[in-house]
C-alpha cells in the first residue's frame, strides 16, 4: 500500500476514522485485504470492551495471514510493530536494524510511537547514524512519542523519552525525560530534531524532566536551546526531576544564567525550576506572569541533606538576590519552596531581596512553602513592599506558632486585598487559630 504525504497528514489527525475508512473502501475495490483490516480494527476501536467475538476472530485471522508480508514491505519483522485501526501504530526496533528502515517506514505508515532499542552489543555505535537519518527524513506528522530505550544495558537505567503534543499536524507541546544532560547522541538530540521540525514552529510548551542524581549542569541544555534559536511562541517552560523508581535522591541543577534562558522566549508567561544553583544577576522579562523557584543556594560542593547531617553553616551565594533588582512588570504569581532546609540552611536574612524588590509591580499571589522559620517569615511579610497588593498568600508547610499568628492579626490592615490565606493550625493554640480564621479568609 502506498500513501501520499497528504494521506499521511490526514491520517495523523483522523480522530473519527473518516480518512481510514475511505482508504479502506479504495483498497477493498482493489481486492487488498488491508482494507478489511482497517474496517475491522476501526470497528473494534469503536466497540471497545463490548466488541463481538467475531470481530476479534476476524482480526486474528487477517493478521495471521498477512501481517508478516505487510511488515516485510517496511523492512520489519513480526513483533517489531503493532497495527491499530489498520495501520502500523507502535514500533519497537533495535537501533542497528532501524537504519534504512526508518525513512521507508515514516513515508508509508502513520506511526505514533517509536522505541529505539540500544545496548552494549553494537547498537550504541549505530545510534549517531540513525539519529542523522531521523534528522534528514524528519519526524512523521503522526508521531507522539520517540524513545531511546536502554533497558537492555547491563545496569538498570531509564529511557530518553520525547513526547509530542499535537493539534492536527502542528506540535504545540514537547516533553522530554532526559537521562543525562551531557550524554551525546541521546535525549538532547531528540529535542533538537523536534524543535527544528517545521511543525513545531508555533510551539507553546516545553517540559524537561531530569532523571539523573546529584548535580546536573544545564549548560549543554542551554547551548542546545540557543543553537535552535529564539521561540517567540513559547508560553510555558518547565524543568523538574522525575523518579520512575519512586525513590528520591539529593538532586539539583546548576544554571549559569537565567537571563540567557529568558532571552530565548520573549513571550514566556510561566517558568518553573527545580532545586537550582542560580547566580545573582539582573533578570528582566516583559511578559513573565508566573515564576516557581526552589532552593536557590550556590555552594562550592553542592547541597547537603540536612535531615541526615547536623545543620551547620553552609557557604552559599545568590539565594534570592536575583529578585532584588529583577524587572518583571507582569509577574503575578511567585512560588518559592524553602524545602525545610533539607538542601541548604536558609536564614531570615535571605528574605531581604524579596521584601525589598521594586520590580514586581503586578505581584498578587505569593507562595512561600515549607519555611522552617514561619514566625520570622510573618514578621517580615507585614513590611513587604507588595503586601498591600497581595490577593493570595500561601504559607503551606510553614512552621508557625502563636507568635507568628499574632503578627498577622496585629497587621491585618497590611493586606487589604487578601482573599485567601493558606496555612494550617499546627503549632497554634485553638484560640488564636479561631481568631485568625475570623480575621482572614483562611484556607487550611
């Protein structure tokens, strides 16, 4: 069966199976049993669990009789691919065998998911050549997931997993699970290929999830994004840690320049960063509305787990200094997670840049989570320059006592617009908790 580029593009966004069934009728007139498979599998997809047994039997009979020859036309073997609604949908292929097959495959089938198996027996050496083939042939308009699967390695490891969120044939969102930022011919190259695709010209969201332990320098990622160039359409950029095993480790990123990142995305509205070393630098952006930050220390040896080791003076640098002179005229929501000093010992002095910041005129939602010195935090917040504009003050996880509650009660007039205060009763007497709820719109 030969499909035109227009047919493949139409199949990529064929949610109602209209295009599939039209192609099926053409194939049936030609006596091609592939047309029957399309009709049967589309009927099975519509019926779901209520599908009659005869359809399951007919599907099995068609695949038993023709699957091997249909796959052979693509250079595939039984077990390499799965048919869904009449077409090759999911392909899992050793990187050595995928060379030369990929270009043929994506010209003939609306593939949604492609897993490239890599191990120590030679397929790792083939990966650079295969990635170049992907770059030259381009990503199919139907592709939603592209994986470099290293599960055959001797050590247990995770995949580089690129996912594409589409609207029709346009790519509006990219998500990447990245095993190693610095590893060549891996996740960053998948991201580069996807970003350079014409379908991603109007990309709106970019989400990178790191799988590595310890420190990860973001310089390779930042350089890769700079090589692709600015993306004015991007609105949401998120960096986080992923733990497929469910275990948590001490992990953080080193970002040499937040300004370099922001300069690539002039239309950016939301930026989320995990635990990070950030330098004290001038930060400005005309459109940013939401900023989420975690630990912001800068230490010579990285953070330490203070839940396991005795708290001690920890050398640190920037902290919140970048907020003192930041110019973020449209920033409405600022989230900072203090992490209960698990990563670095915060001190009340670290709040000064936030409290004295002049360049946050639109700030109306302030979220300060997991602060171990909640009473001091309350004393400082009532003198904050932006207190009178706050509509939401979220102190989730802050360790408060009656002292902090009394400060908030005495200075209720400092928060005239506040419509939501988030805090809990833990550490407060019943009387003060009741009074606080009477004076503030408390959400516990």
